[in-house]
């Protein structure tokens, strides 16, 4: 979707100062990136922006938070808050915020510097988490039924159960 389409969709729902910003963007044919930057500067004071950056971007992974969700949240916040860091710096931020358990899972992984590598690591994480759960959860019980045959000897059937 192009910028004019975005502005036309949002125009109807805007009031007050935001309406003025959208109108100006439409009239000057401003790119959405420039509009987004101007809107953030206009509505969010610099001190609040710093607090949002710390709370949403420079945060650590929550205990129990899936690695893939953590990565996606950091990437999203980077775009929404227009954090001016390159891909390698964002990846570094993600890795710095890992929980100790998550860090231990990835101890033997090679250093990462791209989102593609993080996506692959998320797959590894899901596989390790599955293996961890399967080791912790009790194995289903198997019962073997013994049935005596008329000759007095029990027999095992193909399913592993003794049968007559």
C-alpha cells in the first residue's frame, strides 16, 4: 500500500493535532517514514521516548517467555520507536537480554549477527524445549496383560500383550 492510501484510510479517524499532521503529510506528499518520525517527535516527549526505549527495547527476556516471541517483540519495538540501530546491533541487544536458562541452551551456538540467524536459532530453541519437556514429562505407562492358554502357557501377541 502506498503512502496516499495509508493517509486516506487514517484521515477519517483523526481529530485535533493528529488530523493536522495527516493533512500536512497528504498535502506535502510526505513519505510515511517522515510522517511517522514527525508524529513521534510531536506526541512523545524525549524523556518518555527514553523510558519507552528502556522498558520495551532494552529489556530482558521474561521468565517463561518464548524466545521467538521475545525476538519478534524487540524487532517490532525497533520499528515502532524508530530506534536507529542496524541489524547486528538489534541482534546483539536480543542476545544480551536472554534469560540465564536461554543463554545456557545456546552456549554452543556460533555468534549471531542477523535476523535470519535469530530465526534459525528460534527453531533450535523450539526443538530443545520439546526435548526438555519430553525428558521431564513421565512416559506413558505400558501394561502387559497375561492370558493363560488352555495348555497352561501364556503367549504374547503381536501388540506385546500375552494372549491365549
